């Protein structure tokens, strides 16, 4: 065991795998070592040895690291106790997280930072500069157990789509839509496992776009970013129309009032994001609890009204209608990648991720299938009922007063996600623009609030166009769901493909990713005519990249 003496100067040999024996000179102000940059693929092993030298008490097998070479930068990640983060500085400076030298920490303490400078040349060298006054990047108590992870998963996936889609899919495929819900609940398990593993072993706020960039190329990641951005923008009016539709059904208001309420909900989302207000975790938790309350009331209260005759004929529109229903239901299973920004707080990710994914998938699947069952069993779909099917289910059991209460709760359930989606879409637009992958106008910031005003204006224009087309009956609510859902499916398809590359060190990770990839490809085969939407986005993306010379066209 070797420990560093800050007041002494000495030379200690360090053996780096598949590299020559090197010497490290320890000084009071820092350590200078030669770094064999020609061994790019072994850089993580070098970092392990450096940490071992600096501390002298951690065995190298505590680190399961790997490296990726992206242009002029080296990206090093680890799993286990240490998590090495990358700075995107173009001068090759990289920030790593480590512990205070000469001090053995408890396992739950997260590292602080040091800086490594180096070049790619074979004769290059690096300098590690340790700061003597360091604080943990996270508190020692920042950990999440299995039950907390399950709650996080359910909160990320359970959304307002379940208020809209049971009636729409029942109208589309009849009672056989129940098969689509069961099938999608089963198919979501490998998909959820893939996204969960990627989020834990490659945590990043960029989500699927980041996974694709790491696995393949930043340009591929930017295309996925375009897919996700325009899908999120189209999702905002859908959610707002759902809440407005429930409110109007509860109070017996006409269709034009629904459009006014929808516009007000979207305006609230844009206005609050412009001034910099954010939805807190408590509000998001309240949204999930309110959604569960609506579903529980509808399921329990509708049991006496279920009629077996409503399940015949079971498949009036054939198997293709069931396949198309699956593509719509995919909307309700989005959100598995949303844990990427907090996955580093998992107490035991290697053990808990798979267990939490299986349990939360089972809970969500049961809730969704039970909701679809009562909608079909009470025949709360067709004509004008499909988009507000649960209001009709609640009215059967609780009457007019139950409808009014449910309508008011639904307004809250849908307004909060609109605010969150608006924030995510505007910031994603800003991020893509800042990195040169979207028009520069989208990176414009408010001079007063320093919020992404350019992205919010773009979002407002897109939402206005969608509401205009919907009000003129050029597009139905079902089509509004199907169009962005196509790009959501492609986004997850890219994430699953990235998993086959990035999860090669995890047992079973590649297999699960491959299964998920095949599942998403199969689902995508049923999208139908809305396939034009991702083609249109890809064409616009290619044109922009070609005009800005991100892509060279011969």
C-alpha cells in the first residue's frame, strides 16, 4: 500500500496494462506523469492506475472503465464507486471526479474534481493537479433504494396519455385493442431494461440523443435530437387538448371553448417558462397521484357497469388494426430514459435497476390494461366519447358531480406536463442551436430572464399551426397522436441500437438491446401513412446540415 506524503518528493513506478513502465513524480502542488496517448483504447486502465497511485488503497478491479475517442477529445467513463465526467472544452482539458488524496471515504461519498491536461501525440504528457480543499459533489446521504427507484420509474412513465388512448384505441380496433395493451405491456419490458441500463451506465441529461452520439456519431445524435424535439413540440397541444376535452365534457361546454382552454394551457406553459419558473418535484408527484386517483376511481366505480356483450365481436377490424393500436399505445410507455439525470444517486444500480424495471413495468402494465378493460366493458368509446372515455366511465358510477370533479383534476393533470414538456422542448432547441445542429435563432435568450426565448417562440408558432389545423378539421386528435409517435418510436429505435454498442460490458445488455431493437422495428412497421413525418424531418435536417457544411455533399 502506497500513500502520498504531501511534504516529500519521490518517484513511484506505475504499471499500465499493455503500456511501458512509467514513473510518476509526486510533488506538493501536483503530480506530473507521461501519458502514452497512442494507447487510446487502454486509457481507462491508465486512469485506474493513476487513481490507485494517488490513493493507494483502492484495488483496480473496483473500476470498470472504457474509453471512446471523439475527434480531438478523449472521453473516459467508469462505473462502480467512481464516475468520471467529461468537459467539452476544445483545449482538451478534462475534469474528472475523485476523492481527496490520502483519505479513505465511505462508499456513499461521491468524488470531487481534479483536472487532467494532455495531448494525443505519442510523446505527450499530462499533469494531474489536485485541489487540497475539496467537497463531495453530492451529500453522503444521496442514495435511492429499490422502492424509490420504482416510484421514480412509475412517475416518469405514467402520463396523461392513459386518459386519451383507451377510448381511441377501442374505437380503432374494437375489443381487440385490449390485446394491443397487453402486447405493448410485455414488449415494453426489454425496452425499459435497455433504457434503464443505458441511463445507469451512461448517465446524461441528453437522454437518447446522447446515447446515439456516443455509440455512433454526433450527427446521428443530432438527428435523434431533431426527432425528439419536434415530437415533444407536437405532444404539447395533444396533452392540452386532452385536459380541455375532459373539462368541456364535464361541464357540457362546446368545442370552440375547448380550443380556448387549450390555448390558455399552452400559453401558461410558455409564459411560465419564459419567466424562468419551473415545475417542482412535489408538483410532479401530485400529478402522478392525481392520475392514479382518476384511474382508480374509474376502474373501481365501473365494475358493476361492465357488460360481457360489449366484448363481441372481439376483432371487428382485423389484426392490422391491433398493430396500429400498438403504435399509438407506444405513447403511454415513453419516459424510461428520463431517469438518466438522477441514476447516479442509485444506491445499488447493478442490483436494483433490473428489479425496479420489472416491478414498475408490471404495475404500469396492470394499470393500463385494467383501464382499457373498463373502457371496453362499459363501451365508453365511439362518436364523441373516445377522447374523453374516462369521464363517461366515471359518470356511470358517480354521476354529474363525479364528472365535474374529474374534469377539474384532469385540467391540473394536463397543465403540469405541458409546462414540463415546454421547458424540455425549449431547452433542447437551445442546446441543438448552440452546438450548431439547429438554426441560430433558436439559441436566442431573453435579455431579462435569460431563458430560451428563441425556442419558446418556435414552440408557440408550431402549436398555433397544429391548433389551427385541428380547428379546421384538417387533422384529427388520433392523427395528432400518431404523427409524433412515429418519431418517438424512431428515437427509441436509435437508443436500442446504441445499447447494442454501449452495453457490451454488461452481462445480457447487448441481448436485451437487440431484442428491444427488433421489437421497435416490428412496431414501426405498423405506423402506416404517418411515415412521411420522420422523412420530412430527416430531409429538413439533411438540408440544414448540408447548408451549414456539417455534412459535405459531393
